[in-house]
């Protein structure tokens, strides 16, 4: 592991001071990247991070500053593929397209290149990050990787496919008893109290959900109910199911064609389809919506404003009322 103490990141993440930018000189080139193609958004205590095909940028909630972030500013890599903030731990984890990892807290960037360097045949991409206690569970192309955030190291790896084969995990969730994995071959679950989750035999397939052996792209536990989305292989009509413990039924307010994301945001559940982000309350009713052209991911800030990563419009929000977009110059 490589520990980086970056003054720029300390200023950036704790005090909100923009990184210094040198003036372009005659004969030099400046890169202009497509920041409007956004696919990930995550709000922290004082800013909103947005990952795009052009790179990572953030929007400051207090003074509305927009700044781009890269290795120049103290990050370990480029191309963020997954990111999650944990307010209790004041921790932001960035996963990069090459499977490199940064854990950022208290103004310090801790780099974990273990997965990136590990010799794995096949897909070792990191698709999502799920916090549970003092651990972060990574959904990867080969299984589940567990990070011990106290020791800042990888503690376990779960290979949960049939007969111990690798299996792509798209997202994770827990009801406090089981850890559920939405995979390319159904939903699998293992008891959190089982000390042998490293053994594939500790994982069972959830068979009472429709299309139980097919690909499920997203899963979330909220207000006593487990939500899971079936990925239509033809990308024409996904299905969103939920269960409160008495069997799985279709969620009646899912009217989109594609389910792009489901996330427990604390007080609300966000559902992102191909038209909007839908804010769901603890009665499992949609209480607010923010529409966009090509929504991919959503977040809620501490003031209750919605933030949406749109693949074409950039960062979209209803902060201050209405709907408006944010992109770096």
C-alpha cells in the first residue's frame, strides 16, 4: 500500500480551497474533455462529486465553486468507476477503471493498489462500494472484496460463484442478517454471522424471486424491504421487484424501461430509471422526481436537494428550485 499525504488534497477536501492552476503558456496545450457525459454522483458534507468520461469534478455547496480533480491534485489515478461517501466515517472511497483504489479521509489519501496489481484472469473491475460497520464491501467482476477501514487493508475476498468460480457482482445490500449480492447469475446471500463466508458453500441463491437465475443489476435494502432489479438482456424492459419478507412482487411505481440505480440514501430510497430519479419514502411511495434526458446515478445532499448524473447534460440538480445543470468550463 502506498500512503500519500497531499497538501493539495488536505486543502481540497477539508478546507475547500481550490487547487492552484498555472497559466497556459504560448506553445503549450490544454486538454478540453467532455464533462457533460456524467455517470456517477456522490454528495458529501460540503460538496458534490461527479464522475464523467472527461474526468472527476466537484461542486461546492457553500460558494458554488466548480473544480476538476486529477492526479495533479493528489489522487492516485484517473477514470473513477465507483465512489461512495460514508458520513459516519467521514470517508470517501474512489475506485478507478484499472481497479486501483483511494481511501480519502481526514485530508489523507490512502492508496490501495492490491486489486489492480493482483493477477486475476478475467474481469477485476470494481462496480460498486457498500459500507457496513467499519468495513467497505466492493462489488467486483470476480466476487466480493472486503476492506477493513480501521486497518485500511483488504481483509477477505469472497468468490461466490457455483463450485467456487468467479462471478460478477454488481451491487451489495444487507438487512442486518444477510449480505445480499446482485450478480450476473441471480441474487446470492450469505449470513453475516457466518465466519466462513470465504467458502462459496456459505452462499445460497435466492430462488423465490422471478427470473431468479438471470442477471440482477442493482439491489438495496430500505425501510424493511429488499429491492432488486432484473436486467433485461435485450435492454428493453427491466423489472423492479421488492420483498418485505412475504415473497417478491413488482414495485408498482416503476414505470421506466431501464433501472439504472437503486440506493438507500438514509431517509429516502432513490430509484434512477431512464427518465428521472424518483425519491421514495418509508411508505414506499414516490414523493419527488427530477427528470433528465439520460440519468445514470443520483444523490441527496444534507439539505434534501437532488443531484443527478446525466449522460449528456452533466450534473443536474434541483437546488434552489427548478432544474439546472453544472459542468466545468
